[in-house]
């Protein structure tokens, strides 16, 4: 089975950015592996939730990912708003790429405002390259994923490379998003925002809803 490896900063990022595309890839026979870097412990709208929010978000994400069909979900323990492109994190991402040998990798855009998103984007992009080289033998054999893509969350791409129609999958994407009840007061109106974004992306496709992606050119390609 072919693998897709997705790196997200927080519970809900994957659903927001590519919840429909994940379902489409699943139908095409891919196995979906999702890595969540943080527990999202800063995303509380009430002080009373401060010590509970990480566990709440873990449970919400577990329910949400069932709607879109993620096969393997790995949660790391990095501090929310504190992810940095360190040596250890860089090598950890290399190890995951070599372990799962994905055909495609998806992660955050380098143009996102969120500090965690930007750090993860640069770390994963560099790891995509470094995983191909004959270094760090204890982290697995060299492997090159064919492609790396960036998905949108709250910053829209000016010129996306791909827009994927998600009409058959949109309903389940919305059901997944609605599982993140703890975030309704953190990002007010984000369900409506996501609907507007999906409809906006339909401008250049035949369907009513779409998801946009950028294709990384960090590594050269050997065929057109």
C-alpha cells in the first residue's frame, strides 16, 4: 500500500487544510499517516480549561480523524507556540520519512503566520531533502518521497499550484471540523470561514468545494 505522510502542528490543522483531499487519497488506495506535533495546550478560551484543553483536543481529534479516514495517528509532545527547527526535530522528521516511505508528503505552508506552522514547514521541507542522503544511518535507509505539498489553513495562497475538488467529501470534512468544539470560541466563525474558503477555491474547478495546495520546489524533479 502506498503511503501519504502528513505533518500538522495542532489538532484540526489537517482537517482544515486537506480534510477532503485525505478522503480522496484514501479512496485511491493510499494509507494515511498523520503526525501532530503539539497537544495544543495554549488554545483555551477560558482559564478554567487551561489544565484540561490538551486532553480535550486529543479526544476531539480522535473523533474528527475517523470522519476523514486517517489510518495512523502519531502525537508528539512539543510545546504549542514553541516548535523550533532544531537538530533533534529535524532528525526525527527524517526518521519518520524513512520509516513510512511516503509517496507524497503534506505539511504547512512557509507563508503561514503561526510560528509553529512556519517552523514545521521549514523542518519538514529540509528533512524531505536530507532523508535522501547517505547520512544518519541509524535513522533508516535513504529514501526520497516523490513530492512535498503545502496546504492552507488560515492564510490563503495567492497562486496555488493545485485545487482539488472535494464535493463528495465535503460533508464529512464539516462533520470532522464540528468535532473541535473547544475551538469554537477560540476562532469564532471558523466553520463559516472554511466554507467560504472551500467555495472560493471552486472558482477554477468544476465542483462547488475545493482545497488548494502548493508544490514544493525545494528539490529538483527528474521528469516533467
